[in-house]
C-alpha cells in the first residue's frame, strides 16, 4: 500500500514540475488561460470578483485525462 502511495506522490511531483516548466517557458503564450468566455468577472468601485469557471472546467478535464492515462500506463 505504501508503494502505491509513493508512486502517486512521485508522479504528482513530476506533473507539478512539468507544469511549472510549461508556465515558465510558454507563460506569455498562455495568457488566455484565465480570460476564457464563461469566466465570471465583476469589477466595481472598491470591489473585484473573479471566478474562472470555464478555465477550471478545462483544467479539470485535462487533469482527469492525464490521471486516467497514468493509471493505464501503471
């Protein structure tokens, strides 16, 4: 059981490192990733509310696909 937990922690770390490298190298090209249609933004005097609904759904789908691929590989 601890071996499986170790594998999951290791692969989570690898995914975080890869995501960090992607944002470091291609961060300027990913500026759209928080400004998608469907992201809720309300700006008023002394108040700002931002809820990236579409971005969260897109990121969730990508993460789910990656996790399912890793489960099939391992």
